[in-house]
C-alpha cells in the first residue's frame, strides 16, 4: 500500500511519529510530502498535493494532519473522488474505511494524543471497505 502523508506546522511532530510508525511495517510505502519543520505553513497546499498524488494513482490513500484536522478535511473533500475522514477515535477510523471507503485519514494534532493517532493510523490502514449496501451510497456522493 502506497500512502502519502502530509501536515502543516501544527501537525509536524505528530506526522513524524506516524511516518516512523508506518515505516516499521514493510507492507507500506510512504511518500512524505512535508512539511519538514515547524515554520508556519499553509495547510491547503499540502492537502492539495496529497490529493493530487491519490488522484494520479501514485498513492493508494493518504494521511493529513493539521491543528484540528478541520482545514485539511475541508480542503481535501473539495476534490471529486476524495473521501477525507476526520477521525477522533477507533470507531470513527474503522467506520470511515468499512462503510465510507475513505481514502484519506485526517487527524487533528492539537486534539489527538500520539498514542490515539497511531491507533487511528493502524485501524485506517488495516480496515477494508465492506462494499455491499455501502457501495450504493458511495455512488451517490460524487455528482
């Protein structure tokens, strides 16, 4: 699985932890698109770049991190075919994949502990889309 990961300055530290966590599993290929320090940055630039990697087929899914996760999720969801889910706990991470086939996990670094964030990443990357009745609903989204 090829995963693009990016953050703004508020999510930089948590992004580093997520990258290290994912690199510990050889079945993931990670594309870190930044940012690479805590200097103020613009989350829409990172979100749009991550979306482009997914839409071009260079990555299968993505993880975006900003202060609350709200800005990243709003930006990513402006693009057709992107289902960015802002998740806060294990249930939302699981359901985002199992029922909504989300292709981007969004995490708020200021509202999520590192331990919880790594659990969200684990669940997001390990959960498959159930399809069935959920597929019909997904087909109603992109219009």
